[in-house]
C-alpha cells in the first residue's frame, strides 16, 4: 500500500490539473474573458470528483488494512 500511495496521489493531482485546464479553456479565461459554458463546469466538477475519490480511496483502503491487521 505504501508503494501505491505516491502513485495515486500523483494521479489525483494530474487528473485535477487536466480537468482544471479544460475548464479554463472552455470558459475563455486565457483569452481575457469569461463565458459560462456548461461543459466547462462539467469538466471542473468531474475533475474534483475523480481526484477526491482517488485520494479518499487510498485512505479507505489503509483503514481497512489496519482493521484487518488488528484481528
């Protein structure tokens, strides 16, 4: 589990950054304006959800492993 932890954290950060970049591209922030595009908000929400689920899954697996080691 300790070997997978940095890989999963890195994957969570990369997923979030890719989705944040897609959000910023879709809203036109790099062009100096802001347009409210629903697909951009979808990518932002998807990035937050996926990166958070990766982050929490490693903590849940560690908790389950600690519980199984106690018995």
